[in-house]
C-alpha cells in the first residue's frame, strides 16, 4: 500500500499466481467487520471457504493449498477468490497448476 488511509476493504493480488502447491491471498479491512473469503471455480461453484466471521481491522494473509472443502486436491484451472465485507464484494482470479 502507498501509505494512504484505507477507507474501503481491499483484496490484494494472490502470491504466487499462478501457483502449484500454495498461494497467499491477502486483504485489508479499514475497520473491524464480518468478512467472508471464499474460493469458487469458473462455474461459480464453491470450492472452499477460507474466512467466515468477524475480523479485526488491518491486513490479513490467508493461505490456500489448492484443496477443496472436503480435503481433496482441486484440479488445475482458473479459480476466483471472492471477498465479501458488508455490501462490498471483490474478486481476484487465481490460476492453479498441477
């Protein structure tokens, strides 16, 4: 970030992207809020819920290991990390390579 105050939630780029084993998805909250960070496939199906519930203001870094909610390896392809905070929804495209 460039030092300017954060007024709205921000979803940062996943790193690394594309990824093979694990990627980190980061987001910034300007104030304490309920947040949801979920991963969806290209068909809009929920793959895994990474964050769901109250979060403190500040930067959050969440790892995704390419597994679905049942502990199975997701297939290679494009996925979307979707951050929802109140009425704000932000999306980041992620490429998983197996």
